[in-house]
C-alpha cells in the first residue's frame, strides 16, 4: 500500500523528467558515438570508446598520411598538450576515403608517431564517409556533416554532441577552433 502511494506521488515527476526536452538525448548521443571498440594504430590493443571518451570533450579528426594537410598533426599535438590537463581528448582516425592514406599501417604509424611526434590517440584506419562509414562517423555526420576531405575537425562536448565542425583548411589551433574547445571544456 505504501509503495502504491509513493509510486503515485512520484509519477508526475517521473513523467515530466521523461518528457522534458532533451531528456536522454545526451545518453543517446554518447551511446551512438562511443558504443564501439577500435584498435589503436599499429597495435594489438583495442579501446572501448565509451570507456575512453564518454563524459569528456573530444576533438575528433579524420587523418591521412599523404595529404597536403598532414602538417596539421603538429598543431593537433600542440592542442592536445595545451588542453589535456583540462580534460580534452584528441582522437585521430586515419582513413583512405580520399585516397591519401598509406597502404601500410606501419607507414601511417611512422608518419604520426615518428615524423610528427603524435602522443594523442590514433586508431587503425577506418572509413569515415558513405554507407560503409564507421558508426562513429555516421553519427557525427547525422549530427553535423560527413568529412569533405582529410583533417576535418569536430568538437564534441561532454554529452556526446557535435558542437562545432571545421574543414580541412582550418588549422587545429585557429582561434575559432580554440574558442569551440574552450566552450566544450
């Protein structure tokens, strides 16, 4: 009997919470983005993305080793170093969708880790566009837009929402990117 009264008393509040704008939206976005595992670049270790990124602001970038924008790895690393203590994660996803990624994953790793000193997260190559895009990038495209070229940058907030997107020509340390990162932090 007491349980029934309590349930009736709480029902309006529970209903309002369920119907409130955005209720559950953050959890849904986070699930669609991060409910996947990916292998780290040139390694056997797989990472469950939810364990690594859920609840964190993330700068997601699709990369390619033989692109004219490959020099942006330097700026990405600088952004990573600048904001990592404040909770920003930087995640790079090599892709050959635009036919500029090395055919050999060891070469991709060499470009990232040796040539540019990347210490932020880099993953094994995936597709980032079209019907075969990895689910992470399908969700990014649903929320924003699919990458039009290599080094497209997405700022994702703590709730798994894409809050800003920048094309290849916008450097990772451009004032507008930094401002979007600051807002997400």
